């Protein structure tokens, strides 16, 4: 079956906001009396805010009430948004806009499938929101990847079958979600890490939509 729709993760695929998440989470952990490193931050890729917080608290052996958890999650998001609000089109990863433009020109439908609740703000700040026919973010889903919910809703919003979709992901859990949805999965990053993808490319420079349709 021909593939007529592209579904993109956000962080690490279209823009690199992982460093902002790391800075904000690290600020929070230091307030709680411990620290996390970049390697641990990598394990949070594609995971929702509350699930990330649970992992962090477990890592630091810190116990909080549900009310405290919600308060800390809000604070982390406020710190993260301070950084996001400074974003510009220069923060779009190399080759991304040319790829989106070519896909749009080729009649391919485009959706976002991200756990980030701040996705619309990031797309707007970086100037690429207009390329998207649908945005499914953390405000629309209740389950984190590797659950396929975000991609299933993306296909539904575009009015296409799952088999017609290509997912672009930089996280192992994201590839798992794409495969669980019955979609073709393109890993963005290293083949050794994303060994569950159908194909892996290092990024969008020199890549064309025709390679995946």
C-alpha cells in the first residue's frame, strides 16, 4: 500500500528541545537534593511529563505526595517554557523545513504526534506550524509511548489508514509505538540505538519524501 501521510515526533526530530527539558529537570532535581546526567535524560525521551517525574523521583529515591508531584511538574514546565519562548526558526533542525515543504508539495498529509503539551507553541515559535494538517500532542492523549495512542489519533485526524502512515521518531519507545500502530517507522538518529525501526537516517539533510512513500 502506498504511504500518503507523515507523522512526526517533535523533540529531537523537528527541533532539539531535549536540552531545555534537561536543564529544567536538572534544576528541579537539584532543588530536591540530587542530580541527573545527560545519559539519564536520554531515558526520558518520548515520555510524558508526569511519567518522567515518576522516573526521576525513583532515581533520586524521593517520595512526594500527588499534590507535590503536580506542583513540581508545573514548576518544571514553567522553567521549560521560559526557554521555549526564546525559540526562533533557527532552532529547527537541519533539513527539516525543506523536507516538510517537499512533502507538502507532493500532496502528503502531515501530522504531529508528540507527548509534549507545548507542541503548538514550539511549532509556532519556530515557524513550521503551517505545514501541519493535524497536531496531536500531550493535551489529546492519556497514554505515553510506547502505547500507540498518539499515532492512532494522528491517522484518525488525517483520515488515513494506519498502513498509509510513516512515522519519524528519534526514541526507541516512539518506534515501538509506531510499530504497534501498524505504521512504517523511520528512526532519526543511530541505527544501533533505533534497531527496531524499519529504516534509520541520521537526519533530514539530503533526504527526500520519495524515499519513504
